[in-house]
């Protein structure tokens, strides 16, 4: 049986790492929103570009949350494989 303190410490470290990744993704999304109008050829494409960036950002965050829940629910105790 695993030491509960060790498991808790590992889970907190994983949570901290995921929080850093989410923050970085949010910052990248903010920067992309700033430059998206500059990259658009005409004003009709602007909303589509911003919507696409927002969807990608949400999908990435959802994927990270899924990894966290999968890791938390893992009974094997093995480190998950990262793509």
C-alpha cells in the first residue's frame, strides 16, 4: 500500500504543473486574440479567426482536465504516457 502523503504530494505536483500549462495556454490565446485582426485579410474573416482560437483554447484546457481526471482515477499507480 502506498504512503498517502507521497500520493498527495505527487498529485499536488501534477496539479501545479497542469495549472502552469493552463496559464500558458491562456496567455497564448490572449496574444493570438491581439494579433488576429492584424492577420485577417478583411473584416469578414475576423470573427471566424477569433472563434477558432477560442475553441482551440477551450479544447486544450478540456484535454488537460481530462488527463487530470484520468490520472486521478488511475488505480494502477503507473505514470501515464504523454503523447
